[in-house]
DNA sequence: CTACGATAGATAGCAGAGCTATCCATGACA
DNA sequence: TGTCATGGATAGCTCTGCTATCTATCGTAG
């Protein structure tokens, strides 16, 4: 299809599509002569991906670039690629950051024994815990245990349902699942707060806990 | 304390503190004469709150303003205030947005029966589900059921542990808990993926699912 | 009592992200 | 043969979140 049709089908403005092409987020179309390129379904899908990562996952375009780079290239080292992609997801962590992460370590112990103490997610957890603590919302061991139990159960479902088969496809699934299911879970939790608060009774503090 | 001490204790640059004062995010100090104001512990806490909401929860300053406004004013209608505050949390939803939210409704049914179909969280869930779907990661009813179960369990813990007592304090707790525990849960989920993937065995697809 | 350094308040500038708009030359197509 | 979409380049624009500078004032040490 021509660029005008791509624009029409995705709803992304022409100037923006050109910008994404310039930035290398969207691969160039198949050139037909010097003044015409044709685009395919993969361009439609890529645009949807860019918008989803940007709008829903809140990724800056630099992060989108990292993620699509991992998805595009037939990665020689899948584990390393995956690490890079997930590290590009928000919240941002300084590259030279490293442990120890005391708060995170305590919580991680509740989750499992096979956690790399230097992974980006540890730094993210440490920051999140420190921020909560700094405003008087420190997480009790009991709460950590509760969250750990349920988060682990969801992760078990996730891992069991990663499509087996081609490695590239699995990686894409894991990266996008991490990025795009997080907002889903967050929204579901807000709804659950509503529901639980209303179920618990109509008056007092609990009724105020509606979203 | 003087402004210089406030700067020193929080690590926030002087120019930035002045900016927050200008923007009304930080209440003015107690004026002592025309050229000196004194600040207290509440200013230290407020600065920590602003930075936590901005850096960890990813709130734009306009959203921080909304949240602190709700926390500050002794709200006449707690439920309404709470709704405004939680609606200010990312991801952003257009003010005039309204249902129906078909994808979200299907998932919400798994969570509970007491959900307001017009709440902001429904719109957020709808967008998140649509985004996931648009890149081929639509959520199966089975997955929705799994997530709903565990999210609800966490929400039950949360609601049961909201401090009872003064309403203002409860509201603050709920708003900040919503905003600041989401990143905690997200990071924990990433760690759980790591752990489950490694526990499941060393080779093949599952080993690639490390973060 | 005086000089110095901190302060309040105002204003201007700046950097990065993410577009958006314009221009031009070309070439497809009617 | 004329018109219009296209590719390619470049410039500019808006918003957010600071940062820097200037000035007048004031508390306080010497």
C-alpha cells in the first residue's frame, strides 16, 4: 500500500509517520522507483506497536527503539537481548547502577531463590520501595509475603503460556507481555479495590476506598 | 529551618525548590519578616512526596498538583476527592471519555460485581486491553480469570489494612498506596518471571524468559 | 554600624522529547 | 501535459521541567 493508505489505516498523521521513518522506528517501505515506496501489513503492525508502547506502556521513543531493535534482529544471544529490552521499560534505571539493594533483597527472598541480585528489576524494586518508605508507606514483611505469593502465581501462569517454538517469537511475547500486561494488571487492581471496598460494606472508611 | 537547610536535607536543588513553591506544589514557609521564611518537617515530607510521585509513579507535575490538593484540603466529599486523585494517576484518560468499554467489562466481570462501569479505571483497562490486542497479545478469558483472582486477593489485603481513623489520613493512604505500590508490584512481577523461568529448568524457551 | 552573605521574588533562558509544517524536486498516473 | 502524491530535507513549534541571573532586602557577625 502507499503511504497515504498506511496513514489512513493507522490514524497516525503523515508527518509523524515520516518522523518515525527518519528515526528508524519504522522500517522503510519497499522502494518502487525513486519516488514511491510501498508498505505492507508489517508496517501497520509496527505502527500499532509503537503507539502501544508509547501510549500504554509509557515508553519514551528511545525505549521503543531498543525494544523494536530486539524484536527485529534475530538475536544471537536471546537472554542478553531480553535483558536489554526489559531494562528499557520504565521506570528508567541508570546504566551504571548496581547493588546492594537491601529493601529489594528482603522482598525478593519472599518471591524465590533464583533471582539475579544484580538485575534491573532489583534496582527498580529498590527504588519503588524506597519511594514508598520515604512517604511513610513502608511495606511490612506481611504485605511483601502477600504480594509475593500472588505475583508469583501470575508469573507462573505467564511462563507456562509463553508460546513455544521459534525463539524470536517467544522473546517478542515476553517483552511485550511484560510491557503491556503491567498496565492491565494495574487497572485491574484499581477495579478490585473498588469492588472490595464496596463489597465490604457501605459506610465508613471502606466506602471511601473507591477509585 | 531555613531554605538552605531544606535544600541540604532533601537534596533537591534550590532553584527547583523555588520552582515548586512558585507552582504551589510546596506550600510557602512561615514568613519571618520580609526576607526570611522558615520551613518545617512537613516541607521535607512534601518534597519527598513530590519526588516519589514524579520519579517512581511517573506523574507529571500537573498530576502531582492534583494529588497534593486532595491530600491538603480537608475534603468535604471524600469519595469524590479520591476519585479525582486516582484519575490523575497515569495512564492519562481524556476527561470527556466514557463507555461502553466492552473488553474491560468482560474482564471486570471476573473481578467482581460492584464495579462502576464508568470509572476511570475502566477506561484505563479498556485502553490497556486494546493496546495489547492490537499487537496480537489479546487476553484470553482464562488469563483474565487468573489475573482477576490474584489481583483481587491483593486488593483484599490492601483494603483490610487501610488505617482506620481520620478520613483524611485514610484517603492519603489509599491514593499513595495506589500510586506507589503499582511500581512495586510491577517490579516484583518481573522478578517472579525470572525466578519461575529459572526454576522451571535451565534450557529452551523458559530459560529465555528471564528478565 | 557596617559589611557580608543568605534570602525572596521576579524574569528569562534552556534542554529534551515529540512532533508538525513547509519546501522542493520528481515521477506516477489521468 | 498537467496535476497531485510522494520522498527527502530542514526548520520550527509546544510542552514540561527545570536552571540561571538579577535585584532589593534583611539578619547577623564582627
